[in-house]
C-alpha cells in the first residue's frame, strides 16, 4: 500500500489539479471505490484498496500546489511591505547576508493590510538585524520567484523550495528599515519547541567556541545554520554528511542506548522481570526519550520522519513483530507520506529509506557468513567475540548502506567517498556513546543547574575535538573520495536490476535471464557514452546558464574539452563552478576538461574556474595576461 500511495503522489505531482478538476478526477473516484468496498463485499478488496491508496496519494499532494497571495508580485519582482513572524534562527552568509524563514501574515497596502498565510525566504543584505524566532516584524522588500539554472543536470531549486513550503523569496536591501512589532507570533507547537531550544541555543553559544557551537547546534538542536562550506567539506569527502542532520541514525542511537539502559535497570528488579516482558516494557519506556530528543532537535520534518521510523520499530517490539521489518518500514513510510506527501521528493527521505532497505536486505546474509567462523571464539572469549561482532556489524551496515545508495549518492552529490566504511566505523561510536548522550544530558540539566549542564557540555566538547580529528584524518587522505559522473534514471534502474537479479540468481530462472539482460544493457550504455564523450567526430559548443557571467564548453572532434570562462558572483561564497558548471559536465559524463580559458579576470567569468581546475585536471590554462 505504501508503494501505491507513493506512486499516487508521483502521479499527482506530475499532473497538478485544482478546483472542480481535483474533485472530478480524484475525490469522486475515491468515494465511489469506498462505497463499492462497503456495498459489494465479494469484490477483490486488495485491488480496490490499492486503487484507493493511489488516488489518495494523488489527492493529498495537491495541497502543495495551493495558490500564493505573493506569487503574482514575485513573478513581476515588485516591491512590497510584508508583516510576519520569524520562524527560525538567522543564518549568516559570507558574514554579511542574513537569511531566515518568515511566516508571512500580512501584505501592507496603502488602504489596508491584506491577510496572508504562507512562508517565504528572506535575505537581508546590509545591517543584518538581531532577530529571534517568534519576533513579529514589518519590512519593505523586493519579492522574487525562485529560479533554477537552466542547464541539463542542474539542481531543481524551485521544486526543493516548493517541497519546503516556501512560496517566494524576499530581498531586503537594508536591515535598518525592518520594524520589530513584538514577540510571541509563533504557532503554539512551534512556540513550545522554541521555548525549549532557545535557552539551549544561547547556552551553547556562550559556552562553546564558534566551530563547536555550530556542530552541537546541528547534532542536538537540528539547526545547521552555522555549518559553513569549509566545515561541511570534510564530512562530504568522507561520506559522513548524514551525521550533521538529526536523522534516523541519531534517534536510533538514542533509542538503542536508552532501550538497553532501561532493560538493564528493569532486570535488576526481579519481581518486575518475573511478571512482565522486560523487552516490551523497555521499548515502551524508550518511546518518551525518543520523542523528547525529537522535540529538542526542533521537530523538523526530517526529525519527525526519523522519529516515526524508530517508534514504528519500537511498536513492532511491543507487538512481537520485530521480525516483520518490511511491514514496519512500509508502515513508517506510509505514515510519513500521509502527513507530508512532499517528503517523497526530498533527498533526506530518499536517502533514509534507501539506506534502510539496503541494510535490511544486504546486511543479514553477510553477517551470517561472518558469524560462522566467530562461533568458536564466542565460546572461549565471549567478551572479545561481542566486541568483534559489534565492529563487524558496523562495517557491514556501513558497506550495505553505502553500496545500495551508490547510484543515488552519485545522482545528488556526484561523489563516491572511498573511506566511508572506516570513517563510519570510527566516528559513529563516538557520536552515539559520547557526543549525543553528553549533549542531551547537558540540555536536560540546564533548567536545573547551569553548573551541571556546563560540566556535561565540557565533556561533550572534548569528545567533539576527538571526533573532528578522526574525521579530518580520513578527509585529508588524498584518495578519500572521487568525483563521479551523474547517472540518469535509466542507469539507476539498471543498477538495482543488477542487484535484484544477482541476489535471486540461484532461485529463479527469470532472475538469470534478467541478469543477462541487465549486463547487456549496462555494457551497451557504457559503450554509448564512451563513444559519445571520447570519440565524437563533431565540433560542439555549449553555452551554459551561469547567471550574469559567461561559460561555454567546447567539445572538439576526438574528445578534447575546453571550458571558456566559468561564471561566478563577486563577493559571494556560492561556487558557480561546483554548483552549476560541474553538474552539467558530470551530467554529460565528462570527468576531464583538457583546457581552461579565462577571457578576462572578472568575478563573473573567473570565480567558477577555481573548482573546475581542482576537480577536472586540465592540462592547459589560457588567459589574456591581465592581472586581477
């Protein structure tokens, strides 16, 4: 049912409907199927239920296309005076541009204020204001729609903002013109979360140096506003970027530690252990700390998804269905998509579920093979055997997730982290047994004793220094990661077809035929792209959309590539080379640019070439001799 519900969301997203069309195409068929299900019990209920879930998914996703009161003004880039409430902490870009999300509640017109009910992204370019979540403000701004760079392979920024529920962007030239009207404008639940997070955020800021403050805000509060590109880079190179977002791993680690702690405590009470199932009681008690961590972490959408997944697994323990992991995973996915259909299109949702599928499918048979030679050791030295099994499990889980996510990782991040398995093995234990427990103890102790909270935070900070040293060790290795071309949808399907048919190779004749077909198609695909990229016979010039500047790729007969200019923005940390030009090259299956040409040294021609020079190993660099 979860698969059909997701398929309905996909269909509804591709064919948006409004008003009477929505009712005619989706609501009436759902009602008719429900009536048929009730009145005609002899019908095949399975097909009807699947149809209902498909149509329900298509119906729910239409909420993402609700009309915006600011969309017309944004499309014309009009100026407007907006009233609203700040929803999240300010993020500083390049130490000068302040960005935050605003719940827009009013459009101030000369005669009246038109009510609004939408969320917008605000950027303040000078005199960034000192604002906190919950502050109600009024300000003049120029509204703009979200735009993409229109190159094949470019990131779909417009859809990402739509999925986040943002209707447009607002640019404020001078923060001094923003008026603070008061506080307390947050919705009830968001206000509750901010009342918990606010003191913890301020405590971290006052007690920690900037790097550690940014990291602990990400790990404990789920706020990544302070994570700079330089700080994020070693995580990306080692395949540890998932550690910076409060996800299923973090909440799962907390659930695991708390579950075994409750189980150990309950076993000390013999009357309880004799009368009740300790595992079920421990699972029930673990639900509260899991929900508490999700609340402290801001209860963001990704955190909600992770909490639902973990709570679904704890529920399976309490109902003695822990072996039915696929049903548990499907239930978690279905619940998440019912509450947030747009989650299907987020990178975090796709990576989370694909990683869990890979772990559940590939890890158990590998672990069974590893345990067999360890059985004699388990009898002689059980302690050492458990330790070896723990680290073997970490390695297998990391390998299974990394391998299964390989095409998806290449599709979104264009990178293969070669050290992800040892990096995960050496950092996840520190995260789960040191950083998160001490950070949460500090947060829990803060309302009662700042001294105790500071003590736990200092212990956590020592662990954070060790953690970052380990991450930088792996990241600084010259072969820690390699850039990779972007697979298309057909190639991603081929990859999973190869895995599925290889897995069932000995069990099914169809699997053998499918494997042969997948291998033939894969070889054909590789041959096609090698001929197209390296042995082309035509001269081809492609002009790229890089905003204000210029960038052009020249493909010569025989396969040599020349890039003339690389675009760029003056005074901005946005790397056009990495974020715009390189994705087009990877999409075109290009890993090498033989010659770089700089027509003249201005930012909108030059800045994008820096990344290309590092990642695409050019042999030649041509320039006109002018100095920067």
